[in-house]
């Protein structure tokens, strides 16, 4: 009897780096520096906080990489949470993760239509149709097979990184150093400003964990997964620090603090009003690798849940091209529904809370499995365990608390989405018995 097709173990460290760069670097880094500056009102604090956010992402990546090499299965946080806490918690993490990832696909696809409209005025007012078309186009790309979609990921991520580095070079090449000005007055207590800035920065770094979703498809994951995770996050940190350094070099601090799109303001200062289309083009370039990366990740969550008996069995079927086609179809369908209804606008805000909650589950799983299953092979060990991992976990937990303070409405929605997973889990458990 012929065995059914399985996931293909064909990916290398280059893909892992590309999927992290593609998922993390996006429109957020073009917008968030102004928000962060508005809170901190100090160049050393601004650069220090962005570096601190990068260190957080790097240490968190090192911690969960231990889990990925210890349990080299596709599915990301679902795999670790289920092993540590059981089926119900595993289902909750996987379910909310899949919905959050699908919301991100919808959000980025609609954003693509919004950025395309200024370059092609005839398309104005058709952003939703464009977004749906983009989702379907990337769905077809994924359906064509892992070899093709992984090559597209590496190529588009390279183009994205090059475009952002070109922006940095332009700022330093054409910008002029300015004499230090008097520091603006901070409008918030320093502690509150740091918490709010940290929340924005950590969310801008979100996606640093995406290579974990492909552990079963990475050749020699014991060696290649750490390279992917550490290398990908380190590259993102370098690019983010360069972008922020370029912005504070070109823009006076007061202008940076007041800017809603500081990259556009910096480009206008350097190249005049015609630079607007350049920034729109840069935003467009940043979106396809993000959409492709997240659409690669999301079906693998459903695949892992289905293989574990927590979702309909059909979602675990894999094509000869190495793709979980039914799980992909479900992801595309949800993303199209969210994009068409506009409900992704709420869900993306909710997902930003959910993702950090899931970080907490994964980091806690490391402690649980170290204690409960000490004899499991651990080819890669978390740096500075347990103290470093504990600091990262407390930071993530602090961001969740900060979200409750700064955005209680969406935080409560996130709690509702988590709570809703339990009756859904019970229903699926009943119907599958």
C-alpha cells in the first residue's frame, strides 16, 4: 500500500531567515518610530528601547528554539503548548494563532490595495477587491508547491531588505548632521512612557518566531533551525536599528515625535514632495513577502492540529507538492471572509494581544518540559536558562498587562476569543469520538 504524501524536508536556513525577515519587517517600522519617539522624547532612549526590543526578540527566539529542536514538528506554538499543557490548551493556542495569522493575511492584503491606489488612481475605491485578489493569488502560489513558494519567499525578502537598506543609505548620504537641540518635554511619566513604547516596539518585532512553523520541513533542523531563528532575528534588529538611526539623523526630534509616518517625512525632507510615491512603493514592496510568509505558516497550524486529532482529519492531508492543501483552502477562505467583511480591522488588534499571550504559553512550556521531561534530547539549549527565559517571560506578561491598560476593549475581545475556543474544542472532541 502506497503511503500518503508527507511534508517535504527541503528547506534550509536561508528560507528560515527569509520567512522571519518577510514576516517581521513591514509597514510598522515606517510608522512606529514616530509613536515611540512621541512617548520617549529622547534620542538615546529611543535607540536604547529599539535595541532592547531587539534583544528581547533575540532572547525569546533562543528560548523557543530549544523547544523547536527538542520537538521538531511542524505547527509552531501549538506543538509546544499541547505537549506541556494538554489538548485543551494546545487547541486554544493553535485556534487563536490560526485566526490571528489569517487576520494578518487579510490586513496586509487590504493594505496592499490601499498603497496601490495612489500609484494607479483608477483602482481607487477597489481596495477590498484588490485585497481579495491578492489573497487568492498567493493561495494559488502556495497551491503550486513548497519549492516554488519558498523560492518566492527568499527572493521577495531579499528585495525587501535591500529596499530598506537603500532608504537608510539615502538618509545618511543626503541628510545633514544637525546641532543638538533642547530636548522636548515628555508628556507622560517616564515609567508609563517606557511601557507604552515597549509595547509598540515588541509588536513591531512580532513574527520573530515564524521559522518554528516549518521545523519538520527544514533539512537538519538541529543545525539549521538555530541558524534560521538567531540569524533572522539578528538581521531584523540590524535593519531596525539602522532605520531608526537614519530617522533621528534626518528629522529633528520634535518633528519625529509629531510624525505619523516618519519615513515619509524623512524622504520628503531629502527629496521633496515627489518622494511620496517612493515611500508608497517601499510599502508595497514590504507586503508580498509578509503575506507569503504568513500564508505559509497559517495552514501548518491547522495541519498540526488535525494530525493531532484536534481538527477534522482532512486538514492533515498533504499534496505531492508538499503542501497541506485543505488547510490552505481553509486559511484562504477565512482570510477572504475577513477581508470582505472588514472584520480583520478588529481582529488584527485582538491578534496583537493574542500573539503575546501565546508567547507566554510557549515560554512557560519551556519551564514545564524542562521539569517534567528532563531526559528529552535538547540539541540546542536556551541561553541563560532559567534566568534569561524568566526575564523574557515576565516582559511578555508585562506587555499583556500593558495592553489591558492601554487598550482594554481589544484585550477583552482577545479574552473572549480565548474563552470561545473551549466550547469549540469540546464540540470537536465530541464529534470526533
